[in-house]
C-alpha cells in the first residue's frame, strides 16, 4: 500500500519561485514599487480589498456601554460597526496619569476562549489569572501601565465575535466554520481580522485622548498573526511586535497542524513570512519568540530573521529590527517589548 507524501509535495512546490521574494526588490533597487505591488496582491488574496469596497462609507456607530475607574486607568467597554450587522467588542484603557494624547497600543489576542478579557486582566478563575500572568498574556494591562492608550478587541472567531454554536458546545473558538464561510465568498479570516483592526484605528482617530499618529500593534500567537498582517497591510501602524508567531511557513504552518484561520490561498506563490515583513520595513519590527516553541520553532524564526536583517540593512535602517527569544515555549515575553516601543517612539518624535 502506498500513501501520499505531504512532505515531498511541500518540498516540490516550496522550491518554486515566489513572485514577491524580497531579492527582486534588492536587484531592482526599487523598494517602494515592490511594496506597493506586493501589498496590493496581499489585499486581493486575503479578501481585504473586496471587504474594503463592500464597507466603504459604513459609519462606525460607536457605542460605549460601560466605563469603570480602575487602579491607575479608566476602562471603557464599547462596540463599533465593522460590516453590516457585525460589531467589534473592545475595551479602551486610558491612563489616569500623564498628559494626553497618548500613543496607542492595539493588542489583538490569540487562541484563548475568552479573547480580550485575558489581555485586560479580567479573569474568570484563579487558574485563568495564573496562566495569564505567568505567560505575560495581560498585554493590554501592561500597555496602559506603561502609559499608553490601549485597545483590546475580540478577534473575529472568539468570545463575543464567536458563534453561539461553538460557545454552547464549550469550544474555544469559531475559526473553522468562519474560515470556511469566508473562503466561499472570496475572503479569509486573516483579511477580515485586518479589516477589523482598520476599523478600530478609524475609531481611535476620533478620540481626542489618543495620538493616532503613533500606533503600536502587538499580540501573541494568533494575535501575532493579526499584528504582522495588519502592519504589513495598514501603513498607519508605526511599530509591529508579533509574539510567538514569527517563523518561516515551511517550519511552522507546513510542518505541523495549525488552526485553519492561519491559511491564505496562494500565499506562498507570493512570498514567505519574511517577505511580508518587508512590507513593514522601514517601520520598527520586533519578533518575540520562545526558544522552546514547538509550533513556531526557534530554528525557523532564526532563519526568517536572517532575511529580515538583510531587508532592513538594505533600506539603511538595521537598527529598527530585532528578535528576542524567551527561555520557554509558546507564550508572550514582555521583557524586551516596552523598552523597544519607547525607544522607537522616541526616535519617531525627532
């Protein structure tokens, strides 16, 4: 009996030339043209371009439903429209100290059942609190305590943006059914999530307390995915810090089982993950990975980062990219994040 060899299949196709390999820009010497064409192609294959046209002119219809004074900051809960009949639930955290308008940190979450709640430290159980704190997953709370305005939203497929069917069954997310439906309409969950982040930025620009000219995006795992693609496709993002995601696709998505929400039809005909980071350059980029991450292996992250270094060096901004490996597995590592953010924001002010 003979079986299908997925490894041989991947190896054969992976060796094909990618249309937007960054070496093309190096050889041609025109980064701007390469970025413009590649960004448009990604907008097309993710469905983001189609979604933008479908929602052009859609009002935000922002609604704040709760305001709570916390220790050192105010927490608002609200909703904004992202497409007809669908709203994004979010928390806005504003520091009580300092003087606004404050730079903004967006914190898309990963594959945790309660989504944004973990990132703002709104824990349901002591076990959830322990896991959140020990894994540095209270990212929105970290950001506001560092003096930033922060928006933590539910990512499409989770918690208030998940389906009732999965919630009632006790499942952690609705990624599989939502991705299948998105694909049937020429979309992807990644494209829809990037669109949602854009709507959040649109809303942030209406708030006088927020300096929407200085925007950071960082999240862990699936939140790292959203962070990277949002920064690549939305140039309003100034600093991108994906946690526990940066790698090569060959060493991660193609090497083991991953959630359906990670996949974009035809992506590897266009570029590898480090090529996508080329759409972020010359804006600051920090990859935060775990040395013992089993699903985004450190050897793949190192291989990908060697390419990113070449891209940033070729643009003359080698000091704007970095990678950090925490001594652990698949989790967030806050140690390098906020010093990097403050250093790069200070450079932006000059």
